């Protein structure tokens, strides 16, 4: 699996294009906005997008979901149903974050811990990692040792828990019980900022102890 990062929204959110190199099928993770930019990247790669995956329903991650799904005529998978509050609150979020009013969506499939998602020949594990939002999920490709962690974990930092329904204790527990057992070599893409590995963050991240 190959990953192309597409920065979107004023928050420089890492929308990611996941590409199955065997089939040239693809999935888009967290299309927060700037849909024309995402469509341009898809065209440049010459791939066919099968699905949209959502880690959590904050607007900078999910704001462009309905528009992109209609443009590509593809299903939406994720997040966990506990993020319904954030999807139903898109209007509130638009005001909170200074975004234009955006269309809500209903996922084709809500995701649970232990589920898998797939596109092309790639199958990814789904981990429910609440704390930043109650329905946040993480996608892990064990075969290529790559993960998409949304706003759970960053290089040298962790996700905010001061938004409504955030929970710091849940976030730390999710990182320790769901992410740390994965191989240290696993490289992850966060929702913002540079990539890192779980092994590096175990040793150096000052927010997890």
C-alpha cells in the first residue's frame, strides 16, 4: 500500500489517498474539505477510488465527505456510531471552527472495534480509539506496517480532549492498549503534522506515561 498525503482545510489536515499498488484501486481517508484538490490528486495518480474512510467526524476531517462521495459515487465507511453527535452537529461545528456550512452525511457503514475495511487487495484492521472524540477509529494495514491514526496521536503530542465529549483518560488508555501493542516499526500518518512510528513515540512522546 502506498500513501499520498493531501493537505486540506485551513487546519492543514492530512487527507490521505491510500493506493493498492497491485490493483490501482484506492480509498480516501478523511476528506475534510478542498474537494477539488482531492479530485486532482486522484486524477494525477490515475487510480480508481472505491471507498471513503472516516476516522472521526470533526469538520476538518469529515467536512467534504458528502461532496466527495457524490462526486465519486462511492460508499462511506466510518467512523464509529458514537460520533453521530458530531455529524449531526455540523452546523454547530461550522460556526465553532469558522467553516462554511457543509452537508451532513450518513455513513454507508458504521465501524466497530475489530472490523476490517478493504479496497483493492488491501485489508485494514479497525481499532476503536475514543478520547479525542467518542467514535474515533484508527485504520491499520498490518501487511505494510502502516496506520492512519487521525487525531489520536501525533509526533511528540496527542489529540486534544477539551472539545465536547472528549476524554483524556480514554485517549491515553486507547493509545496504550490499542496502538502500543502494534509493532514498533509501524509508521503512522496523523491527522496533522509529520509521520512517525509507534516505537519512536513510545520512547519520546512526553504526553504518554
